[in-house]
């Protein structure tokens, strides 16, 4: 499953579909245009997946839309020239993010950083990533929402979840991610988990390979 660009606002959704913001908002209310509200409120920020928009576009009532396919909005990621594993670290705490980046780069990884969930999702769509190191508590989208969006976009990329406590994390999220490291543990624990996940494909990737092989 290839990654796809995430549409992060009504403006991006409207631009992708070649319509006005008012039109796509009306389509969402009247015809079920597939948009998501991570915060769970009717007036919260919206995001959408192009594949779901295209599927809706093909099946929408004729009176709802004109014929034709919406244009693609992003070009494919540029080919990778650096052979080092690329990690994407998403963390709302700037100090911890900087320390983690320095540590991981010191042991040979290439590290991309994002200070919030939305920026992390955007980078995930635009860059080739071997592993996501994801904080659970963030101000815009929490780790639960971000992990599900990452997994939906590309389940082949493993996710390493970080948090200060296990008790706050939903059980379903712990089952979704590939490993969990509690903040405050020795550095070797984090490095060991990163090393393992960079060398072993995620559970979904292994399952997909088994199906393809069969």
C-alpha cells in the first residue's frame, strides 16, 4: 500500500477537487463527502484522504457533482539517495525532540522532526520513512489519532510509540503500534527498539508479504 498525500483543510480538499470550499462543505453535509474531524467536533479542523475522495467522487449522485476525476495534488516523493534509515520523530515537546534527534543522528540515523501531529502527517506523505517515533501527548492531534492515520496511509512503516505513562494509552493503540517505550527509560532501551524496528518489517507488512507469496 503506497502512501498518499493528506488533505489538511477545507481549502486543500476544495483545491484537490477543483471546487469552492462552500461547495465541498455542502457535499459533506448533503452527500457524505468523506472528511474526518480528529477532534470529534462539528466545527473542528478537517482532514481527508485522496483515495477516499476519489472513491466518493466515482459513486456520488449525478446531481451532486459533475463528471470527471479530481486532479492529483502532489508529485511522488523524490528517489532516496541516502542509504541510512530515515526516522520521523513526532513530538510536541521541543526540547525532547531536539535531544532525540541529536541522539539518533549520533548513532547513524537520518532524522526528520515534526513538532505536532499535523506536520508529522504532512512529512510522512512527502518523505520516504523507515520508522516513525511518535509521542502520545501532543497539543493538536494526540498519538492515537496520528498513529491511526499513519497506519491507514502506509501500514508497512513501523511505529514506535513514546509516553510518560502506560496507563493513559488506549489498549487498541498499543495493539496497533509496533513497539512502546516509556519516557525516562535508559537510552539503550530506545536505541534497541529503534534498531529492531528498522531491521524487522511491521506486522502488516509481514502479513502482506505472506499473502503475496501465497
